[in-house]
């Protein structure tokens, strides 16, 4: 779940291990991140999603991206 301007956006999070790193992925928005632990990978994914939301809001494309994601 991501919070944005008082609203909650519920997304799926997948985490798996690749070598020594953990990969976290949000398939709805096609965003991925990684970390040394599952917790760090989750935190990094949340940060990447927050940046995506902030930047697409700034560009005026957030609604389009969320509609495409369903």
C-alpha cells in the first residue's frame, strides 16, 4: 500500500532472492528495487514507488498510469 495525498493505493509486492540480493517488484506499476535484506528491498521499493508517484504527478501523467495499471 502506498499513501498519496491522503489516499491509499493498494499494490502487489513480490520479493525474491537473486544471488546475495533481494529483489522487490510491483507488477501493477512495473517498478522494481533491491536490497541486502527483504526489509531493505521492501523499503527501497516503497521509495521508488513514491518517486514514481511524485514525478508522474508533476508531469500530469499519474492518472493515466494508474488507469493503465487497473
